[in-house]
C-alpha cells in the first residue's frame, strides 16, 4: 500500500510518499512560499540529495498539482500512474469539537472542516483547498483527515473550560483545544515502545519544542492536559509567541497605546516570545551564540523559555499523580541539549537525573538521556507526524473494509 501524506501550512505544503509495507519514505518534499514571488519546491527521492526547483505556485491547488507532477514525472517520477497512490492522509490543524478521530473524507466531514475555519483561519482554509484539489485531481482515491487537536479531546472538561460565561462555550466553542496532538501522540507511543512498557501503565510529559512549543500530560496513553489553549498562542514562551500572559495587557495596549486589536494580535503572535525579549532572533542557535558572548537579553530570553517549560513539569506531575517519563521532541527538543539540561536542572528531588554526557550526544536521534538510576526517564525522540498520519490513514481504510 502506498500513501501520500499532505501537511498544509498557511504558505507551505509538505508531503511524504510512503510505502506502507516497509514504512519507508519514497519521496518527501515541500512547496514553499506559496503565492509569493519566490515560491519553490524542494524534494528528495529515496533519501538522496535534495532537488530544488523554482516554480510559480499561486495557491495550494497548484502546489498539489506540482506534487503529482513530480511523483509521476517521466524521468525521475517514482510511480507511472496516479492510480498507484492508494490513499492520501491529510494533517488538519483544527478539528473543532466534532472531529476527534481520523475520518475518511465525506461530504459531511468536509462540511465539518468548513465549520472549523473560523477557529484556524489560515491553516484550515489552506487544508480545505488542498482536500478539494485532491478530490478533483484524484477523484477515486480515498482521503483520510487526521486532526492535530483530536488527541486532546480526552482532556477532562474541568481542564478544557475557561472560567468565562458558559454561553461562549455553547455558542462559539470557546474552550481549550490544544495543538501538536499528532506529535505528542507519536512520541508518547514511541517512548512506551522504547521502555518496552504498555503505554496504559505510564504517566508521560511530552515537550514539543519548535517554533511553536507545547507540553502535554499523557496519562495512561491519553491526553490529560496540555499547555496550548483555544489557539496555539497559550502556554510556554515560544519563538515569537508570548505564551500565557495576563489578558488585561491587551486592554492596556489598546487603551493606553491606541493599538488596534490586529496590531496587538500581531505583536503577541509574531513579535513576542524569545524574539521579543532578546530583540535578536527567534532561533535558539542564534540566541545561544549571543548569550554565550555575554548578551544579557539573549540569556534572559533563554531563561524565560526554560522557566516556563519547567513550571509545567511540576504542574503536570501533580495533576497526573506521578510521572514515569519526560520526552523532548521538535527542532529545539531534539537538537538543543543545553535547553533540555536547563529545563530539568535541580529536579533530582523528584527523581529526575540527567546523564549530561548522553544528553550532549543526543542530537536528532532517539536516546535515553537520564541516568540508569533516574526514577523518571528522560528521552529524546525525533517526532514523525507524517508516519503517524500514514498509519492512521491505513488503519481508517482497514476499518472501512
Ligand atoms: P516548527 O515548529 O516550525 O516545526 P521546528 O520543530 O523545526 O519548527 O523547530 C525549529 C526551531 O528549532 C528553530 O527555531 C531553532 O531555534 C531550533 N533548532 C533547530 N536546530 C537547533 C539546534 N541545533 N540548536 C538549537 N536550536 C535548534
């Protein structure tokens, strides 16, 4: 069985084409800067060197057409005909209240995704455009939608709700949805496999630390609490997002500074986080260099990031009533030993002991980074959202048979 996995961002379209017998990636690529003047496609076949081509891509429909063209190309295509694609799996950022498990695409599911667009305007609108392009171009091939919010639908209601008038939940669905669910689910399952334990016997905290960062408490295999909320701005300090702040700051900026709501939204999403504090960069490699050279604001930004993450360990440990494993993933979680080390520093009293040597070695690969005697395991696991989507797509189709 061959499955094409599509991950549509607001201005990008990533894809991976899997052979599901071996779970090997045959082709992976990214259509970047869609609708901008310098749009391009970067792809690699069988893990070989990347090929980059500049192509004018006006919208997500055209991006998808280009992917099919590459897959079926006469010279270096990997399939001779589109019918060799058995199914398409889509990552959809927001499933709202109704879409809480992978779904085979039907008219009804499409309508329900349409209803979620106000909750994630950029991402879900782009995803819908791609779903429709797939339907048009590959009308006979089943499509499965996998939702980033779905994993968090198991969070107890008392933790999902905001203490604002109940009608805002009833009328507008305002509640905590949580994000990065596909990643949190993948790495928590993988952690249980690495420990050779049943996930139902474990309490896990997963840190997905990338441009956007979130943290999830996974109790016996299901999401029990997560740091992001109604939108992905909440929770940890991030690259450019502010994380949790006092909401009254918004009124202050509006009233005292005369800023529009759009301007404030832009500041809190794009000009805040470690970029806003350091005034230098949202990239943790740049920040580390500047901090090591004595730049105090770069150091402060890193300290704030790690402090905000550390607080979740205490909080999530308490609500789960214990902890067995901490997982680090995402660009920062997988590649920045100094951040992992800082987040779990001085937690020996809880039974968390980092093996600093192994921690330094763990760059972009699966590895235990706690000491053998550590009561709570710390592990680095590169995320693989596409593989989880491909597996869920296969599973959904099997159920249908
Ligand atoms: P996204 O959330 O967009 O998927 P990623 O998970 O790829 O992002 O994470 C990107 C971030 O990872 C970058 O901003 C960068 O700060 C961080 N990062 C990547 N490699 C390293 C590294 N070697 N050291 C520190 N940070 C890194």
